[in-house]
């Protein structure tokens, strides 16, 4: 009998990464990468919209397709936006069923009044924070390493 498409455990093994569920362990080793550039949100209901091709991440909603784009691409295509973000990636492979990581980073950013939009990937969580507050967000997230024993 065929196993069909690669299972999630096969995919994790192939990447050489073990998904973590222990919050203290995740926080103790938390690293944050900053993706170069600035990013914006846009929405379209047009099936032929160039936004679909430019999108680095999408979410399908009843109202339309939400797209996360490079700001430069949005500007080049005349896309209107309000929120300009830095894209942070938490370099910890948290298991999809892990409990507490989202609450921990949300609490840390909230203490500093930093808004955050979260995209959860299979291997990492991605945070879009105001571009002009990127350094503050990094400091707040790095402070979580000291809270690992809590």
C-alpha cells in the first residue's frame, strides 16, 4: 500500500529538525531572523490579479485573498496599503500542537505596545511588526530567552 504524499513526520525528518513542544526549551534557544526589506498587506478578489503572483504569503478569506507583498512590489503595481512591516522569523521549530509560544511572544510585544501579525508556517512562526519598531520588537523577543525558566 502506498503511503501517498510525504507525511508531516517525513517532512520534518527530511529537514533535519525536530519539532519542539516544551515552552521553556523553545524560549531558551529562541533566535529571531529579520527578512530583508519591508512588507505590506493587500487584498484582492480578482482571480487574475498580479497580487497572487507577487504574494509571499496568502490567506483565503470570505472577503477575498489577503496577500503579503514586498513593499517595493506593491509600490511598483500601485497597490494601496497602510501597514508597513518588518518580517521576523522565529528560529525555533515549534510543533503545531505546542502550547504557549504564541502567548509568550504576544505578551512580550504587548508589554512594549508593539502590534504584531502572525503567520504560522510548518517549521516556523513569522511575525510582521511595524517596520519602524523592528529593533524594539527584536529586543522584546530576545528578552524571552531570560524567561525560559519561568
